[in-house]
């Protein structure tokens, strides 16, 4: 899972990434074994920053995001 997250450093918008409909302009990517985990993150292009907000099991990761 850690390797999947580190890849966002080079390409923060890989194939399969989805933009979430939140006011913080968050993105979601599948990570981990079997892709059962999600990483929720924000891309700040103006400062070349990928900010990981939350990582968790797909059943729980979306709670309290909005």
C-alpha cells in the first residue's frame, strides 16, 4: 500500500483516480492489496504538493469527509 501512495508523488492523477465532490477538491485512488483500501488526497499544483488526507479500508474511509 505504501508503494501505491508514494507513486502519487510522481503522478498525482494516475489512471483510475476520481475527483470527489467535496469543497476541499479531494481525489480518491485505490491502493493496497486487492485495491481494498482508498487514499483520499488533495493536489496543490501551485506549490507542487500532494497532501494525503486519509487512508483506510474502503468501507470506512469516506465517513466524515464532507
